[in-house]
């Protein structure tokens, strides 16, 4: 292992205690457990408490990752938080996370790339550490989607959940090597998945709230059609430019939005579902947090072996897409 290589040194995750089942949702909107399971693969999701903002979930995931990496908070040079549901618009959620961790010097900033936030963050952390000024980074993806969900809209409210996943990334770490990341986006399709109000184009007003413009709107069917193709393109691109084949993949960790999308991606890469990690049934779609939560669960369960080739791939609002290869 080259001393300049960049590796994932620790993983951690946190999901809130409250479980919202499909049966619970049947009491809230015109839906059924059967529809949700068949069309999405989701059985239940976690919902954060009112006094549990993103920074609170993020700090719990971060502490767990720091512990598993054997890194103290003050050793962090960079703190990146991937989220679009930070505690407040200003300051960055990463600064609130930094304060909770007790770190007083790291450069801390947020990344807004929706479901691709973790892999976008991995690319940024990888390149910062490659550059030579920074040695240790914390990357957390955390989302409180319940705070931007319209609980009367059955098209979206059955899909989302809350939670946080984290990794500590170190220069010169002997394993968990980040081989490559690829990120892409197409802003012309921004309106397919967005929160219309709350930004400078449409600040929160009584009218915006009356029109429920502060909530996530998604053209699910259109997003679905694009998701599989772009995820496959991203995964194939990263494999090809690093001289790997789909048969080299030990584990696929796809973004957890819909089991039908995950199955189609696995089929496209010729991978049996036994090589694909799925936790969507338990957590729903936690946006950027789905992949690091999955990675941490796999790590804690001892599923990842030294030398395993792990492919992570995501697709989401932006529209964005991304893939990353890590040699565990
Ligand atoms: N319960 C019962 N019926 C429902 C529900 C529900 N919860 N939701 C929708 N339906 C109905 C619709 O009204 C529609 O009825 P109609 O035919 O009478 O009009 C019917 O079910 C089919 O609706 P579709 O939208 O075509 O359903 P589809 O099979 O596409 O599934 C879903 C919808 C689950 C949203 C799917 O399209 C999907 O997963 N899309 C991709 C999501 C995604 O990947 N997002 C990106 C990441 S998210 C992020 O970045 C934050």
C-alpha cells in the first residue's frame, strides 16, 4: 500500500428509534402495505424526533465512525456534510456538526447533491486528501426527509425516511482504498425532483406554505426511467477506466430508492442479488445517507473482507448520478 493512498478508516451510522410502518401509513393516506411493498420494496422507515435535527443524527453517526477509525475529533482537517435538510439555511450543517464534535479547526462545509451526496462527498474528500494539505476527513451524509415530506401526498410520503451514515477517510490508510469516483449531473431535469420554496427564488411565505411548496415534489415515473440507465452508465464508466470488469465486483451498494431500480441495476451489471446489499425494506429512501448507512451496517456485520471490490452507485435530485469503487 502506497503511503499516499486514501482509504476509508472507519464507518458509522445512526437511525432514529421511531419506526413508521406501511400499516401506519395506511392510516394516514390512501395506500396499502401491498402497494408499497410491491412498487418500492419498503416495509418501514425511521422518523426523527422533533428535537432531533440533522446535526444530531450526523453527530451520532460521526462519533461511531471516529470510534471505529480510532480517530479523535480534533484530528479532523476537513468535515463534509452531505444534506439538503440541514438544521437551518445558515450556517452550514457541517459547522453545527463540527461544534457538536468539539473540533475547532477543520474546514467544514455542506454538499448538496441529494441522493448522490455521499459519493459526491467521497470525490471531494478524495481529491482534497490527494492534494497534500489535509490528512484526515470526516464525511457524513444525513437527512431528515420527514421535515420536507408532505404527509398527505401518497406519491412521496411512503418513500422517505430519516438517518445518517459516516466515514472517516485518511491519507496513507492501509485499506479501504478509494480507487475512483465519478460524478455527473443534468440540471435541465431539475424540476423532476425538487423543493420549490424556501430558497431565494421563492422564499417561504404564507402563500407558499398554503400551496405546500416547502415539500419534496417528485415526478416518480420520469425519475425512475432515467435512474437505471444513468446508474449503469456511471458504474460501467468507473469500472472501465480502472480496468475492471463487472465480474470483479464483490459487492454492489446501490442508492436505496426502489427495489425495482436496484434489481434492474444488478441485472444490467450481471450481478446476482446475493452480491447486492439492500436495507431499503427497513429504512426507505434516506437520500444521500442510504449508501453510508449500508456500508456501516455491512462493516459491522463483518460482510466486507479485505480486498473486496465495492461498487457504490447513486442517482437522485439535480438530476445527479455518481459511482465509486473502493477496495476494502
Ligand atoms: N399507494 C397507492 N397507490 C399509489 C401510491 C401509494 N403510495 N403512490 C402512487 N400510487 C398510484 C398512482 O396514483 C398511480 O395511480 P393511477 O395509475 O391511477 O394514476 C399508480 O399508483 C401508479 O403510479 P406511478 O407513479 O406510475 O407508480 P410507479 O410504479 O412509478 O412507482 C415510485 C412510483 C415508487 C415513486 C417510482 O416511480 C420510483 O421509485 N421512482 C424513482 C424514485 C427515485 O429514484 N428517486 C430518486 C432518488 S430520491 C432523492 O433524490 C431525494
